[in-house]
C-alpha cells in the first residue's frame, strides 16, 4: 500500500482562490482588504530589511542584491513592490491561475519576476536558497503547518530573514475576521477562512524555533473603520499580526 506524500497544499483552498484569481488587481474586488493592507506590509518588510542588511530606507532600490521568494504570492500584490524596491524576486503559488494572473500583470507593467506554480516544500527540495522569504497571509491556509514552517526555514540562507503575516486564534478574530469580514462586510467570500486554522503567535514562534528560525519581532495590525485603513499596533495581537525572524547561523 502506497502512503501519500506529505504536502502543505489544501485542495479546497486552492480551488476557492482559483475561482477569484481574476480579481487580484481590483482594489474594490474580493481582495480589497489586501490592497488596503499592502502599504503597511511593504513598509514593515522594507524597513526591517534595511535595518538588518544595513540599507538606507530612502534609497529608490534599497533591496538591490537581495534574493527574495514570495510564498503563496497570489496575483503578485507583494512580489511587484519588492521587485520595484530592487529585490530579485521569485513568486510561487500552488494555484496555476494565480500564477497566470500575476505573470500577465507583471508583463503589462514591465516588471521582471520569476513566477512558478509550485509549493514551498517542492521549492525547498531544490538547491535554491534566499536572503528573504515572505509567507504573508498563507500559513492559515496550509494543510501541514510543521512541514510548511520547515520548508520556509530550509529556503532561507543562514542569517536570512523570514516574514510571516496571519490571523490570531482569538474570540476577537472570530468576531472580526469571520463574522465581520465574511458575513457582515462581505469583504471575503464565505468560507475563505477556518478560524480553527489561525495560529497563535506563540505557536508560530515555537514551530519556527524548532526549524532553526528565531523570531525577532511580533506586531499587531489593526483596522480603523473610520479611515478604512490598517496600521501597526504592537499592543494588539488580537486579530491580524506580522512577525519576522532570522535563520540561525
């Protein structure tokens, strides 16, 4: 009897996101929350990398010379800004339709990004390694979290930097990210998230430490409905949060 190989891919989630792949670049479509969140994510990543690698945040291309992989890149909402900041970017996604959408958009705006339809564990099985790994809003959708975290760590060069963003498993996140975002505001299709799959910051930190990545910072990301905007809030990890860590060595 043949045992199925371990995988981080959740077929139901891939099918769900494939159905709305054409909407990635619509700021008023299904991915409106990510468009609103993107400036906060970009600044957090850029400023941290400049601090770690001794770059100037005022430079036009402060990430020049850094090789970066965006795991679960979707339509390229983060991959493109990272490329504009100078990084050599690889974007991967298990949904082929997402990769096609991202590739077409990159060509339209004249940005060179190496997009591939593959998984984190498949890329980790190669010899490619990166200075920076992004895994933003993806861990809550994977089928095998320990395998995913180990794959992220494997993809990092020694001393490389990992960024993650996800949702905390709290009563507040259930009220806001499930009931509020999917049922009341209808920002997302119903069933986009499974609250039981939201990892607590301590769970991610422990899993990453076992994989050889030391978490250096965890910050909350809060939404202001009056201004329809997101901002960093280190004191509030109740719903959205981001973290970064470095690979040992």
